[in-house]
């Protein structure tokens, strides 16, 4: 059973995080604490598989705690859950190898996606017996993992080369939050990808008619391509994202 430690100074958010993760899977909540000092005390006597970690905490920030875990070489997966959306924070989180980065407020679907990513990576690393390329690809290439290695996914449609099923799912869930048209740059900022990478997925979704395109003509420069979810075609994307 997955052992989870929640570190969040806002009691309401902490309760919500615990409710979300208990709704997704059978887990053991080792603790739900408000500061790093209490978290450190729990980690000293309990093994933990996953931290749900806030950044802005009293006394010591979540990033400072990540640095401490890194220095001590403590092997624990981390999903960062925070209101911090500045680039420097994101870069530091990536450096310390967080599983995912959730910006408050987030939906249950987005939280579920982050936990599923943790589960996928955990399952793959537990399976690895040797460091040959095919085994490593299972860890680093999620689209290959889903398309080739997991039996229940074999009947799914194949994605175009260069697209990841996990990333497509992440982008699709974010698109569903939009009530109106959006641009590539806007969505890229929300999902934490480059504009070029995000554009590839938007083009694909437009090709299968899940997205509708419209042009916004500006006074200066090139016209802006905007996208809108085509509600009549949303089921078509489920063939690619395991739903």
C-alpha cells in the first residue's frame, strides 16, 4: 500500500488533498502536517512513498525541504502542490525531480492525473531488472510504456510519432477547464510545457476534430489561432487516453 505524507499549512487544502488521494486509491496516510518540522519528525520514524508538498510553509519552504531531502539522498516521490507559478520555482522543482507540479486551485481530474503518473513511474521502476535500453524506455517514454508494455492499452489508437499519451491526457484535462477560446501560449503556460510542444498536441486534437480553430486578426502582426473544445467530438479523444 502506498504510504503518503501531506505537508500543507492550509487546513482546508490539506483536507482536500487527503480526500482526493483517498478517493483515487487505497493509501495509508502517514501524516497530514502543517510544517516541515513535523514532517521531518514523521520521516525519521516512518517510511514514506509519496509526499504531497506545499511550497509556502512556515519556517522552511517546500523547496528548501526538497533540497534537504536531495542532500540526504532520501528516496521519496514528491508531488508539489502550490500557488507558486514563477519560473524559478518551477525550474527548481524540476531540478529536484518532482513527479508533478500542481498550481492551486486545481481540479480533482488534474490531481488524479498527477497520482496516476506517480503510479506509472513506481510500477515501471519496480519492474526494472537490468539497465538495458528497452527497460529504461519504459521509465522515460510514457507513450511507449502505454502502447507496447501494458496489455489493457493494446486496443487503443496509436498516437502520431512524438506525442505522449500521458501529456495528451494532461493537455485534454486542462482544455476542459476552458469555457471559451484559448491560445497556444495561454495553454502552454497552464500545463507547464513549451509553446512548440503544446502546439503539436493542439494540431493533433484539431485534426481529429476534438478542437475547433478560429482566427483572431490583430492590428499588427500575424493573426492569432484560437482553439475551442468541440463538445460533439470529445469522445473521440478517449480512444487515445485510456478512458
